[in-house]
């Protein structure tokens, strides 16, 4: 569904992506991890053509997107929903209107139908009572869920998540993880998640790819990611107290 073929991107004098090759299959939850500055968010931006590679090709559904024209680019982006790190809710609009915004801007749908669809998504994300509230009146976790409701209101094929659990407490973070898994299981959505949170990555990912200094050092299932012999991967795991003992031991014995 998404393919990077030897994608290289240089920003300033820094090689941010260095001949990166990977593929995301339909229905996967593909998680990209790595230290700050490893190229994770730059990878997301290439998927929706907010950035173009300096060399190599990015393909969506078998179509190279490097040089799409305006109309083709608009069609491409309609396949995607995006949950921003900050949730990016408009503070002067209530939750209902934030979620309804893409439908009002990009369709001619009557308000009755908009209300039905927004109410449906709010219920799906346990926000049925929050529609009339302003973003400032709800918790950070609820803001993330409202941002996710807006991201999926147009029924996208792919959802991109930029640090979805950043700034949230552990309980709320796990709730967001559950929602991402539900998006795959209930709606069949393909997800690409950028995160520093390896506990989250291991809980939600069908594949985990680690970027380090612009290169892929591992791309594997959660079980094989923990088993990786790459020293950079092992250091990253150990930095978040994920070792070959405890709750992860069962995964390693599979």
C-alpha cells in the first residue's frame, strides 16, 4: 500500500533519510521508532507529499507520488487521515464542529447527515457527551480522541499518527493504544504510527521499524524486534526498561 524505494532526504547539511526502503501492507499498523531527529516525522511527511525525496520514490497503491499535480495530490490526500501530536483542534470551535470540519469543507453533505456521521464517530471514541464542549474544557486524552474522530470522519484508508501518546499519562496512553488497535480490527484502517514510546509500539504494531541516523536498523514484528541483536535496538529497548525478562518474556518464547 505504501512503499519507499531508496528514499533520500537532505535538510541543510544533514542526511535525514538515507536510501530508506520499506513497505506498509494494507491493514497493517506500522510503527516507526527512533531517537529525536532520526527522521520519523520526515517519513510521515513524505507519505502525504508535504515533502519530496531528493532521490528515490514514494508510492501509494502502486502509484509514484513524487511529482503529482494539484488534482492528483488532492485525491491522494483524501486517502489519509492525520492525528497530529498536538491534536490540532481549533480552540474556538466545540468538539462537534472540530470533527465536522472536514465534511463541511470537502463535501456538500447536508447538515443532517453530517450530524449523523459525527455523532457516530464520537460514540465510537467514547466522546458522546463531549460534542458541545470546547477543547479547553476537556482532558488531553479526550482531545486526542477528538482529533482521532476528526482524522477518521472522511473514512480514510490510511491514518498517520504523530506521537499519539506524547504528553499523556500511562493509563490514557494505553487507552489511545486500544483505540488504534480498534481502528484496525473494526474498520480495517492501515495505520502508520510515529512514537518514542516502545511500550505503545509493542502493544499496537504489526511491524516496528527503527530509524537511526537516517537509516533503518530494524524492521520486524514486535517479537522479532525484541529479539534483535542490533546494539542500537537493544540500547533503545533497555532505555525504556524493556528486557528479556518480565512481561516481554512470553513474546520471546513464542
